[in-house]
C-alpha cells in the first residue's frame, strides 16, 4: 500500500466507542445523582465533569485520527520518560483522596498519570518489538527490556497505591508480548515466578489480603469486607431479564459503594437487566473484534503491535472490572472503560481509539 493513501476509518470501531461513551454518560448520571445531591447539593455534579471528559476525549480522538501513527514509534522512549516523571510527581504534588495519591488537580478535571502511562507502555512495547522482531524469542534481548519498563510502571503505580491499575498494565503487557512473538514457555515461567511476589505484595497490605478472603467467602464478614461484592451481586440479581428501569436502582441509595466508578456495571445490570448488560458486553466484543482486525490488517509491524496493545489495554481492564463486579475476580479497584466516571480514563481511552482509527485508515 502506498504510504500516502488513506481510506475511510473503521466505522464499526468508531460507532462502538461512541455508543459506549454515550451509554456511560447516561449511566454516570443515573448512578451518581443521589450521591452528588447529598455531597455537593448538585445532582448534575458528576455528569458535568464527565461531559468535560467526553468533550476533551472526543476532540482528542478526532484530532489523533488524522495524525500518522508512525510518528509515535520515534518518541516511544520519550513517552516512557514523561510517564515516569508524571507518576513520580503525583506522589509529591498529587491530591490525596481516600488515602491514595493518584490525581493532579488541573482545575477543569483531575489528571490521573497512571492512565497516561498505559498508552506510554503500550507504545514502547510496540516500538521495541517492531524494531527487533526476531529478538522477541530471546528472554534477555527481547523480553527483558519491556519487562523492566513494565516493572517500573508497576512499582510507581503501586506506591500511589493503585494495585488494580498495576495489574491491568501487567496484563496488557503480557498480551502484547505474546502477540509480538515471545515464547509461551518464557511467559509461563515469568508468570510462575511472579506468583510469590504477588503473594508478598498481598501479604504486606492487609486490605489486599482482606479482599482475597472476602472474594473466597464474602458472607464470612458481610457487614465489612464482604459488603461491596454482596451489594453488587444483589444489584445484578435484582435486575432480572429487563431490569428495574433506567434511574430505578435501589442499590445506589448508599448501599453499593463506588456505584458510579468501580461498580457501575452492577447499576447497569440492576436498571437495564440481563439484556442491557448483554448489550454492553456486545459493544466491548465489537470494539475488541474491530481493534484486533485493525491489528491483523495493519501495513507494518509497529501498527499491528500498537493496535493489539491499545485494544488489549481496553479489553483487559473491562474484563477485570466486570469480573470483579460479578464476583468472578477479587476486588481490584479498576473502572469500566468509557462508562465509569473518570475524565482521565475517558480521554486516554478515546485517544487510544483515535490511534486505532488512524491505523485503520491505512489497513490493507
């Protein structure tokens, strides 16, 4: 394909992203207006902030869609350095919310450097693997550099602390390394070696151990550690096939914590029922299918690896969130992409879709 020829972007990918964002806007308002009224006196408080994120994210997506994705390969190391700097800075100047320093207050919205770091990590791995595809079979020459960079991100995010985002980053990196040609045996060995480290990290923080224990048996302590997952399951179960109706959730009346962020999928299930939840899953499936399709048809290795990474970044986080809400995975504290409240996440994910759309304009 000629380097200068463009065609229409992937419209199904574009539509899936916009539908998820639109649904998210509706559900953020539905899930948060009770809490917003009690906390701020303005039932539209979270909706207004989410609309700011949606506006900035949509602008970013439309602009980035026009920028040749190949320029990102040349700034991959710079991107990692900037992301490291932001993660270090947030530990010093970041606003402390609920015991964590994850955000920098920019006035219009709170910047979460860990969200920006996801794109920096994905871009670095794609650039590194594309520049030496044969080396990816080697543990030392191929896998070690991306793993060191990933470990750096994981360590800085863990200091905030934000264990869930760190797990999401590692999961995305593992999917990318597999797609980039790393040996399965190497990935399996690395996974097995990381289990003791994971155990130590869980043991060092009592709340992480409590989350594991509550996952195994939430009814052992239903009024404390098991509260979140029990309330989430009650919300999902009470939705039935068709749901209680948009805006009719009972769990958002201060029963289900983080109802507009980590557990918004439970509110979707309660208000829109099984069919509404299935529609959300189908939209994520559509986005994943079109994203990986873009990767398979990309004109070069970098475009292919970058598309895999961005799609995996979104899908891994969605799987983690829905798994937690449905009781399949321990509570990790990650949001649902495009739908949960959070301006930084929304802007970064839409920017990532913009990159995918640009790659899709050059696909074979």
